[in-house]
């Protein structure tokens, strides 16, 4: 699945080297992450989470799965899931991070493309009479793709900035 998402541009990966201990990095991530399950479905809505938490998700000793929490009046629902693993090498922590869309976003993407293919089939059957139907469905599918792609890029930039802020030390990013 990741190779398909990577081929269409909806998957990104980066490596960050941080000059801090892994346990300190995990503690700093816990300070900004509200604990919830990895399906991101809970009884507490995102705007009800205290504002000191920027993310919600699950953090373990060697890995994490988090997602940016929504703010009050935030209409953006396309935040990517950030999955990472932590490794120590000579007092340097290497963080391997993957940015992928949620399953709901992938389902919506597939549903819109099926709607587009249905519009093409109807247009072929009716001898090209419903070209507006194809136009609208193609605009919906393509715009959703570019929104997802932009949000993955934005999520990557924001998370790398957060890692730099919580470590307060030198770090290097490898893409």
C-alpha cells in the first residue's frame, strides 16, 4: 500500500538526527501529545483537548503514531498520520518518520475516482451528452488529490519544526 501511495505522491518519508537521548525525546513528545488510540476515534473531540497538546496519538519507547489535533473552528480534516520509529546511535537519536493519509482520506479518494469513472462510463453510454458530469467529477477528484498532497507536505514541515523546537538542539533532516 505504501508503494502505491508513494507512486501517486501521497506518502512521504524523512529521517531526522537529533543530538539528544531517545528517552528525553519521548518525554518531550509526551508533553505535546494527548494519549488516544491509533484509530483516532475517541469520546473526546479534538477541540475539547487542552490547548497545550498539539498532537493526539500513541507514543511508545521506540515508536509513535500521532496526528495533528483539530482546533476549535478548524475546518481542515486532512491532517496526515505521522508514524515514526526511534533508534539510538552513539548518543544521537535517529527518527525515521512516515507521513501517510488516514484510511478515511484514502477511502474518500478512491470513492471520488470511482465517481469519476462512473461519469466517464455514463458519458460513453450516452454518446457524450453529459460532459458537465465528467467535468464536475474530475474537478472533485483532482482537487481532493492536491489537497491531500499539500497536507502531507505541510504536516511534514510542521512536524520537523516541532522536533527542532522540542529538542532545542542541533538536528539534521535527511529526505
